[in-house]
C-alpha cells in the first residue's frame, strides 16, 4: 500500500492528503536529478583534484623519471664535449707541433655539422631537438678527431723511423775516447805532406775499441780502400749516410740492417793513417756535414764536459 503524505491546510484547519500531479512530479524529479548531478560533478572534480587518476599518476611519475634521465644524459653530453675539446686542443697545440704538422682549422673540425642540423629541424620538441643537435655535433667532431689521430699515428711512426735512423750518438764511447780532433775542413795531411780537405772528425782511441753505428740503417759498403783502409758506409734513409774509416776490421757485410748502438767494427790504423783512430763522416744529400752537430746535443753535461776536455783544434793530424 502506497504511503500517503499529508500537509496542513490553514484555510480549512485540516491535514489534507498531498495529491502529486504528473507535471509536479516531473518538475520535482528534474530538480532532484539536476541537484544530484551538480553535487556529483562537484564532488568528482574535488576528488580528482585531491586524488588524480591512477593512470595519470603513473604517467606523471614516468614523466618525472624521464626528465631526470634526460638531465643526466644532457650532462654527459656536456662532459663529453668538454673532454673532446681538451683532446682537440692537445692535438693542435701539442701533438701536431711536436710532429711538425699544421693544426686543423675550425672549418675542418666543424665539417658535416650543418647537414645534421637540417635533419634535426623535423623534430617537434625543442628540448629533444637541441640535445639531438648537440649529440650529432659531438659525433661529427669525434669523427674528425679520429681521422686526425690516425694521421698523427702515421706521422709518428714515420718520425720514429726518422729519429731512429738519424745519426745521433758518438761512434766511440767516451770511456774509450782519448782525444777528439774537431778540425773540419782543409788541413795538412800527415803522410802526404800537403793540405787537403778533411770532411770528418777523428776519434782517437786504443786499437780494437768498438765502433758503434750512430743510427738505424743498412750497410751500403763494407770494404777496404787504399785511403780509408777498412771502411763501412751506412745508408740511414732520409738523405743521411755515415762513414767509418781506418777500422782494424769490420763486423758487418753489404746489405746488412744495423741498429743504432750496434758494433760494426773496431778502431784501427788501416789505409793512410798515422795512429789508431776512427775517421767519422756524416753525409746529408751526399755532402759531408760537420758530425759534431749530430751527437753533441745528445750528451749529458758530464759527457759534454769530458768531450770538451778531450777535444782540441791544434792537435797533429792523423789522416
């Protein structure tokens, strides 16, 4: 049985049953539903402002994590760029200077960057686009530096061969040396009795003292001649040759490779010689040059002082 609602009627002073018409029912229903909807919508907005949706919360956390990782990656790019700059500076100002090479120009080091910047223009997000351009620029610089280091490696290998081949030590050890005749040029020959060119240095040492190759090379000639006696001629490459004369004997043969510091013979007095000594010549482009310039700079202070003590320009000629 439906419940009947009564309302007091002051005109009749009686409680009379409330009769709900269809129109009134509809109006009340609409009012109720509207109020309910507004209250529900307000509550939902308020709830979402305090408690975001779970998917949204996960997305925010993921976004924050990506931002953190991005900052770390960007920092690594900056660090890599700074380290590469140090390598480039050492390349241009140290390595290339030591190897007598010109530094790379900025144009060469920046080659290829422009094209990659055009590629990045299609990226929508500025943050990602800037990082992409930075990474591509580092890659381009790194490619250029790798090529430069390969070039430096080849040049160093060539220089090492040249440095090893260049005459750079004394052919007689200071412990065996008793006198150094430093006259380079014309002088009176002790046996022939007239002035003739003397294009080498004479190292006086006891007969049988070892004679050393002053640089890497290949024996061009190992023979006995009427003037130089037992003689060894070494081709060092790079336009250098050295000659060792008046040996009591030599220990190498034509075509034999030799290393700097290797014993190639022993002091003697063969040929046109007046006393045991080594006649030593350095030739550059087939012209004799003063050998003193090729070993003096490599001596220690003590060795140099002894060499000065043993040298003299007024000594009698030995060949």
